[in-house]
């Protein structure tokens, strides 16, 4: 049994990770300031003897004797991370330093939830971990992209300078139950619009692509990475299936049997045109690959949103 700190544990990904850790018999401290997360996501765990929730900002120093740290605290959707961009940079940079300092004094292993956004608007396709990315440092997305890039830098500097045991996963677009209703991400937006019979809003012509990963596959990948030996990463964790936004819209309309019409709104500035995970490294080092097809994952996610609206 490990003592585990999960920052951002009341969010979409974090709450599923807490579920998995508790199920595996670990002791979990969930630290979250509830900026984009919700206590509802962890309500079912609150009474569990192995689970502790602490409402706190990750920018503040924190001490607990732990074996593993998963650092997920950070708003992840463009509407939320652009709401207060300076706070986003602070959360990324000061947040990872809180975690690294804790890892340094306790000897804990630290896994940083990085992102495919470190590749920016990629000029290499698909993206593997050797690609350094194409990020506009002064765009509206930069508070998130550069914040995450700096967090990776700090992980490697603490690793080289102080021997901290770090691991970095670069997560590609992930969806599933407990995505926040109003965070504007494409999968939740389209499902909610379809279920309510509202227009499906495609920004631009719908030709931009993403690879969409179901939450269970991500959690399995993160657990494999945390338990791996002699491997810092960074490693891509994503589903290599690539779909255009128009294809996704059509799938959601068809699967919900919705009468919604697809409408095109102006394209968003600095929106990456295409993204697909190259997961060869994860397969080789972690013996991991996703198992949930987009259709099956969407089915479960649609079911969830039917219950919550
Ligand atoms: P989320 O917004 O649901 O979860 C983030 C959590 O962090 C929330 O509970 C929020 O309240 C908390 N938080 C934010 N700022 C904080 C602070 N200063 N102190 C303490 N807690 C704070 O987002 P998510 O989709 O669950 O993402 C989790 C992590 O995974 C993020 O670091 C994100 O960058 C990364 N990630 C997610 C995706 C994805 O598609 N979901 C893709 C790439 C990377
Ligand atoms: N998108 C869209 N309509 C929406 C929400 C998003 O067309 O209602 C597009 C968005 O412009 C981007 C893609 O879907 O091209 C994925 O957006 P999301 O915010 O989910 O993820 P990210 O851009 O961070 O990969």
C-alpha cells in the first residue's frame, strides 16, 4: 500500500485516479482548491477510511509523508485556463515546485500530468516525444502551454540537480463521465448540445483533428507509468485514432438520435490544426495501449450526460 497525494483530485481526471487508487488499496490525500473541480466528483469517497480531502491551493507549500505524488492541479480547458491566465501560469509553475519540493524532502516519486499542448500547433505529424513543438509564447493558449512546458523543465532540473524521481506523461484529449458541464471542451459541448436539441457549434470548417482517449485508458496509462522503473519519460498517453471535429459532430448527432443541426462559428485563434498521439514509446516502455474505441467511450459518456442534465 502506498501513501499517495493527488493534486487536482476533485477534477475530471483526478477523481477517476482517486477511485482507481482507493480500489487498488492505497491511501489517498486529495488536494484541490475546487476552482474547476467539484466535491460531487469525490463525494462517494469522502467517508472512505483511506481517503482524505484537503481544500487548498497547490501554489502554497504543502507537507505530508507520501510515497507517490500525482500532480494534476491545473484548469485544463481553454475557457477556464484563459479566464485568469496569470493564475494558470502560477498554478503550473508554483504548483509543480510545491510538488517537487515535497518529493525532494520525502523521497516520493512524482508524476506530472503534462499535455499534448506542449507540441503547440505541430509541424510534425503524428507527434512523438522527440518533437520539441511549435508553441506561440504570446498567444492566449500560452499560459497553459508554456506553463506546462516550464513544469516539465522544472521536473528535469530537480531530477538532474537533486535526484528527484520524476515521471512525465503527455496526455492527449481525454473524455468521459465527470467532464465538467460548462468547460467548453468539444466532446462535452457536442453531447450536451445534441441532448438538448441545440445547434452543434463547430469552430471553423470542422477539418481540424484530435485524437480522443477514453478516461479509463488514461488512468491505466498513468498507473503503468507511476509503477515503471528507470523511465522518466516524457511519454505520450493518448489514443492514436484521429478524427476531424466534423466527424465527431456527426457521430454524436447519430448516436444521440438528435435533431440538432451543425453550425459553423468563426475559427478560434491559435487553435492547433491537427493532433495525433504517436504511442510507440508507451507501448515499448510500459506495454500500454488504449483499448476503448471512440464509439464505445462516447456511448458511456452520452449515458452519463443523460443522467446529469
Ligand atoms: P479539471 O479542470 O477537471 O481538473 C483540474 C483540477 O485541478 C480541478 O479539480 C481544479 O479545481 C484543480 N485546481 C486547479 N487549480 C488549482 C490550484 N491552484 N490548486 C489546487 N487545485 C487546483 O481538468 P482535467 O481534465 O481533470 O485535467 C487534469 C490534469 O490533466 C490537468 O493538469 C490537465 O492539464 C491535464 N490534462 C488533461 C487533459 C484532458 O483532456 N482532460 C489533456 C491533457 C492534460
Ligand atoms: N471545438 C469546436 N466546438 C466546440 C468546442 C471545441 O469546434 O464547441 C473545437 C476546438 O476549436 C478545437 C477542438 O474542437 O479545434 C478541440 O477543442 P477542446 O477545447 O476540446 O480541446 P483542445 O483544443 O484543448 O485540444
